[in-house]
C-alpha cells in the first residue's frame, strides 16, 4: 500500500475546525487601603441644582408665623394664639398660591392647629357653662324662696 492517492498527492487527515481560544479576563487586583484611611468613592454625579438656577426657594414668613402662633395658642395663650394662627395661615396660603413660595405645609398646619385650638376653647366653654348654669339656676331658686 502506498501513501499516495491515485492522483499522486499525499492524503491530508481531516481535522476539526479550530475554535479561537476562549478569552478569560485576568482577575482585577485592587490594592487594599492603608489602615485608617478613608475608602475611595467615586465622584458625585453632576446633576443640576435641586433648587433651580435661583438658589433655594424662599419660605413664606407668614406660614412660619401661623404655625408658631397656633402652637402658642395650644400651649400658652389659648384664644389669641389660635386666632392669630388661623388668620395668618389663611393669608399665607393665599400668598403661597400667588407667589409660588415654599411653606404651604407650614401654613396648612398652622391653620389646622389654630382651628383645633379654637375648637378646644369652644368645647371648654360649653362644658364650663354646662356645669355653671345649673349652679346659677339653683342659687337663684334657693335665694328667692
């Protein structure tokens, strides 16, 4: 037997198509930070200012006054503080709506707390008069008899 083909060429054994070698990324080496040093963080993303171009928005002063006076009306000066909180709260809600200032929540809280304080005063007066009125009627009836 000969190693040649009838046409005179040497046979080549069939081989499988060779695939490129698989790429394996080398492990990334991160040097440990020195003891006691702060860890390295990436830079903060550069977004726009949260307040827009004009800086922080102004809080309505009457909204703050409304909340403070309503709290004073609950704890220190009941009638005057509650009335001041209600009045300044309504005024500041109108101003916030017109000007777009911050402080709507403060104005709303001041108005609500003012009404609650005023409600406590009204309920207190009703309870007081409910106990006082029978005493007055009894005293008038006993003095005329």
